[in-house]
C-alpha cells in the first residue's frame, strides 16, 4: 500500500516510515456523487403484474448461471414476490432467494412496467428496499462478531452501489465487529 501510494520512507507511510518528502504521494480519489431520485408511490394495480408468469420467467432467465433463487420457483413465487413502483415506466421486483443458518438474501430486479420487462438484476444478497435504497447486511458467522454491509441507490435510471463495508475478520473482538472498514463510499445527493 505504501509503495502504491508513493509513501515509502515518508512520515505518512504505514510500515516503512522515513523523512522523504510526501510531494509524490497520490492524492485521494474523490468519492463519486450519486443523486437519489424520488420514488413514485406504488399503485393498487401494480401487484397484478406478479400474477403474470412471463414476469417470473423473465427474472429466471436474467439470473446469472452460477446463482439460484428459490423465490423464482413456481411454488415459492406467490409467497415471496413483492413489487414496488419506481417511476411511471419502471418497477422493482424482489423475491426471497436464499436462506442460510443466520443470513438470508432477497433478489432485487429493476423491470419495465410492461412486457417484455427487461429485468436488470441489482443483487441477490439484500434484505430490504425503502425510499430508493436497497440495503444488504450479512453476518460472517453465527456469533455476529463480523459483518458485511452494502447498499444501492436509485438514481432515476438504475440502482447504483453507493456503499460497501466489512468489519474485518471474525475474531470475537466485539459483537457486530470491532470497526467498520469501508471498501466503497460515495456522496449521496437528493
């Protein structure tokens, strides 16, 4: 890390400190700015779209080959599927995809409000959506001493990842993790 940033043998180096000038140290990259778009209210008739088998089939076809999503199975669909309106032409469909001993994940797809729906998968690891933000949080193990967090924000066209962090290795330092180590951050604007 010190070598990549140009910090070797400088006062700001993490490992190999020294007195060399920090003039060649790379400046930090600015965090991307993501504009949170307003979400339209869901209409009473929107839920009828869930009864169309073409929608479920389109989501299934859009799922990457290395992933499974149980909520897309016909026997699970009716109990698992939810739909919300994003704007006049776009919907957000979610289904329960997987469950493990202490974690679960829902799949979230942005779809057109009319066939052929053109589903765009956001994630299969999230838990919820509220006001244009999809949130995921998973334990690293049952003790809950390490976690992973991520979120995606609706920008009016698609959901863009706006945050990702981990609490580091599972070492029983503290419940929920001893610290938060962001791996991706952004600035949100409304």
